[in-house]
C-alpha cells in the first residue's frame, strides 16, 4: 500500500528509521519491493530528476505502480528526491508521488524558505509530504578553515524558524555526510553535537540524513581488482553511527551509492569472468539477488522490519 512520508515518520520517530532508496533501474525496484514485502518493512522509494530523465518519468512511475501490484503487501511512499520546481510540478500532477523534496539548500535562508513554503502549500492540498533541506551537504575538506567549515553545516539556531516558516514536514540537515563514495574526507564523522542541538530546538520533528551510504571497502577492492580505478579512501557512514543517530530523530536515511557500487562490482566481475557471454540478463539476475541481501542488511540496521 502506498502512503505518504509523514505517516511513516510518525511510527518511526526516535525508534527506527525509514530507508529511502534511490532507484533508477527496474532491477532495483524489484529487489526493493521484494525484500520489503518479505520483511514487512516500510520504505521510501525515491527518484532524482536524473533518474526520471534516464527512464522517463512515466516509465519510472509505471514500474513502481507495477511493483506495488506484484508485491501487494509492501508499505511505501514514492518520493521525489532533490526536486526543483519543474520536477515537483510534474510529480504533484502525476497523482502518484506521495512525497517530494524541494532542494533549495544552495539559496540564502529567506529564499530557501520562500521556495519551500510555496511547495508546502501546494503539496499539502494533495496530502503529499514535503522534505526541505537546510545546510550545504558536501565533504568537509581538509583545506577549509573552521569558519568555512561551519558555514556548510546546518546551523541549529536556524532550524526552528525555518521549519515554522517553510511549513515542511521533514528536514534534511548537513551534519557531516556527503553524497557519493568519499564522505568524511576531513575525518570528522557524523556531528552528533549538531544532531542533539537540532533535536532540542525541534523535538519530534523528522530529520533526514542524505549521503548515508556505508561504502563497503571490500566491494571497492573487488571493483579495482576487476579493472576499476576507485580511490581506496572511499568511506561512508558506519553501522554504529546509523544506530546512534536514530534516537536523535533521524527518520529517513537516503541511500544511492551503495546500490551503484554493487552493480558496478557485479558488472565488472561478470564481464571479466565471462568474456564469451553476450547476455546482460545474467549479471542483472545476480544484481537483483545480491541487492536483496544488501537491502535486507540495511533494514536490519535501521530497525524497520516487522513494522507494516
Ligand atoms: O543525491 C542523490 C544521488 O546520490 C544523486 O543521484 O545522479 O540520480 O542525481 P543522481
Ligand atoms: P549516498 O550518495 O550516500 O548514497 O546518498 C544518497 C542521497 O543522499 C540521495 O539523496
Ligand atoms: Na530526499
Ligand atoms: Zn541527497
């Protein structure tokens, strides 16, 4: 059954976390719905503008609709990740998305509020949940001085004002993670001091963590052994950090890169080991099988199993 994000967050707050999995291929949709149905695990399936343009929004939405029929017990929200106004318009008009993100985090505070507020009004008329972002998500680089570094993080002092004015239902914060395979390049890890301060200012308000892939070092090594050239200092969020973040109100964890790493490892090894094959469905089948295991492991860590 499809629901909106807010409904999922109400159950989860402080106790467990809803995985928000970025999908851009049918194999990923299958693996996600299948695992979630088996484990009675509520989830968010999310699509970026890039994914929508790759598959075509209609194709993508209809694959998700088909999955909901194939796996009728799955409980999920369909979310637009990193939306801008044109994609948000299209998502709202589709009648299929139950959740959207307006990413105005690169705008100054007041502009961010203004853009988010407009979306909140429109989306709420249709019972669609709205995620906003405050703070700039990026790797904290070694060469930045403290002042520059602090400017990238979400300022807890802005959070209460922002959510009240912007009318959003959840807030993505910059507390040390970044997108892609190279997080925590400054070696600082997740800023629990900021999470704690944010929760104190907006108790019970759902907080979202972007850039929350774990980046399995063994997978990176296998990619490189099969001809890849991924820097071996690739690093993600640890299992301990994820578990520790949940009581701070982290209700949604965004995961994209871990799925990509698995697919690239499988493809590279397959091509290297089967130079005589022409059937792309064979690595595809392997991907679906191994992705189910990866997703099941995420569910265990996030604690969202047996919650539908
Ligand atoms: O933030 C989301 C993803 O990591 C970026 O995905 O390449 O589909 O925009 P994208
Ligand atoms: P990762 O790159 O860590 O998977 O983050 C994904 C994300 O935040 C999507 O919005
Ligand atoms: Na999002
Ligand atoms: Zn993101």
